[in-house]
C-alpha cells in the first residue's frame, strides 16, 4: 500500500502493485465459492475425484480504473466472464453517471465480483451493485484496494448482503470526494494521465450529410 500511496510511483509500478494487491484480496474473496466433485483420469490412467467451481462467475471492472484489477482476477479464475461497466462521478454534482454497460441479457451470474480500486463516497460502486442486482446476479462481492470508512459504512448500510474486501481503510474524504490520505485518482495514476480540474465533455456535431447517410 505504501507504493500505491507514494505520489512518485511510476504508472507501471502502480499497475503492478495494484495487480498484486488484487490477487491477494481476490484469493480471500473467492474462498467460499461452491465446488462440486469432478472425476478425471490421471496420466497413470487412473481415475481421480477432484473438484471444480460449480458457480457461474462474472468479473465486473468499473472503467477505467478497474481494468488492471480484472487481470489479477482472471489469473485466479481464467474461465470467468468479464463484463465492463463504465461509470464516472460528476464533479459538479457528485453523482455517479453510467456511460457504458456490457452486461449480456438473460445471462446473469451466480457470483459477480466488482473490482474498483477506491471506495470513497461509495456512490459509484453502490450504483453498480444495484445494476447487478437488477440484472439478476445472485451474489455480489466487492474488491477494492482502499476505502474511506464513511463510504464503506454507507455501502454496507445500503447493501448489507454484499461482501467487501479492501486492502486499507482511511478515515477522511476531501470536499472533492477523494480519500485522504488515499492513493489519488487510481485511473489517472494507472495510465499516466494528468488529473484535470474540469470535466471535459466531447460533443459530436453531425453534418447533414452524415445524418442522411444514417437514415
């Protein structure tokens, strides 16, 4: 966690350590997955009864900061599905806004693992939990590198049926919604993009010719 907190940590090292922390948290978070007997044949041509995971699993990275974490979860569960949800927090209103959702219809999972490095106010991750429940996920598990105590309490109050695994808990949140002392903006730090003070919204101005071609 010290490496993640250090403002001088290079993005490549930030990603590497975030993946490592996620792997350890994921190992603990997956310990109660249901398994069933599975009979195989060994190289000595003898039967052996082992076990395999019997639940349908989905990894849900919250874009874009959760992408790095999803890689570690796939190392633990290489056959799990990965469904991306894009959310960002409006800096003017502080509310989570969804801009991307790739949850397949009628293909809900038994266990959904949300991966997002930070739980500050918990508004974003709480919104994703609600989306997954509406989708049909039977159980939701949240994995984060760091959380603010207030956000963690708020999340569990709203979704007491969820399990949460975090690497560290801080006690303060800034006026702009950042965990203090925290690790900064995990997305910016992972991918080396500068933190901006203003929201940038791109507008596509379609020409009449383009509009006509789409009809």
